[in-house]
C-alpha cells in the first residue's frame, strides 16, 4: 500500500497531544526522531523523555486527502503547523524492520564491539564482536547502565572463568563475557521473554554451548547457582539491595562484582549493602547513571 508522510518539528507541543491529534486524523504510524545528535537513552521509571529538538513523522494511507489532513492538524495543534510541515510520498517497505537501518555498531573499552547482524565487522583485527539487534528484552548497549557494564567487563581477566549474569535481559553481558574468553556463563532472569532472547542471541553468536539459562522464583532466587569469578547484575537499585546476600554468595572469594541499573543518587545505599564482603574498587558514572565495580575479599 503506498503512503505519504507529514513531518514537522515538535517544538513546544506536547508529544501526547500531537499523538492524539495524528491518530484522530488517521495516521498509520507516528515516529519521534532527533533532529540533531543528542543522545536520549533509557528514561527513568515513569519518565517520558524526548530530544530538545524533536521531529514528528506521521505516515498516512495515500488514499486519504493530504491537504485536508494538514488543515485538520493545524486546527488541532495551531496554525504554525501549516508553515513548518513538510509532506512527501513514501514507498512501501518492510516497516517492522525499517527502523533497524539506523542501528549502528558501538565499541566498549579497547576491543569489545556490539554490532547489528547486518553491519560490517570492525576493521580492527583484535575486535571482539557481539552480534545483536534490538528486541523485546532489555539490553543492546545504548543505555548508560549496559554500556558501563560492558566497559568494565572488557577490562576484567575473564579467560577460562565462570560468570553469572543476574537479570540477563537480552543476554548481552553474558555473551560478551564468553566472547572475551570466559569459559561458562549462567544467565538468570525472572522474565520468560528475556530467557528466550538470551538463548536466541547466544545461538546467533555461536556461544550457546557455554551458557546455561535459568529462571528464578518469586523471591528472585535461582536454584543451584554455583559461585562464579564474576557476577554481573544490571537490574534496579531496590532488587540489588534485596539480593545482596544472594549475589554475595554467588561471587567467589577474590572475584568481581559488577552492579548497575541504578542512578548516581542510589549508589550509596547499594554500596552499603555490599561493603561487609567487598572492597569497593570504583563507581563509574555516565549521565545520571552509575555502575559499582567491586572485588570480594579473599
């Protein structure tokens, strides 16, 4: 089915008001995009955050009247829309995958890369590449908490070691650990979708034989968890505090603990839950988020 697109700057308009007005006149899809190069990653819980210079793109069936729709939009949102809006014809495409075309490869640390499946491999001969496309489970490397975990992970001596990824999401951290030389990963999550995503992504990266995927009970505990040299937990501050006895017990003496998914304002409370068993190595920050990187006493 052929389409046309109406595009205009969001400016001071409310995204909710704009979305409602576009749906009212028959928009098939609505997309908010960055007009500059301003990173806006995972919002805080309950927060809706857009770019300071946001562009609205709405897709319509070509059989609908574009001039009439623009008039109706101006009536709903203000007459300035007519002066800033742009209309163009759009060819029919495989829309469910079209948004992946702008997904770029990312480097973490010196040699770890996360790349879409369709992307060319990095030119660096020493590059360690994790292939991952965005999906239903959390974790692609774009969010500061995931990026910080990957950065720390790349610096650890993981060769031949066991790793636990607690709250595995897409499996990105566990898969990265295996690509960096870890011998075995146990990936744990409460969400069934995350377990499926981790299995699929591990298979796509050729590491499925070296990763065990486990669910947890309602209290967040996974049965039969063998202590590991490195324990990763990129979840939320509350669960990190509640799971302190579980995650502490899962980390070998002399092993490393990497905790993330928390705001910088929550770091003190999370650190306090682990101080008795761990020497706090570093708190690394990005934007309003942070990652606690610690080593357990021998």
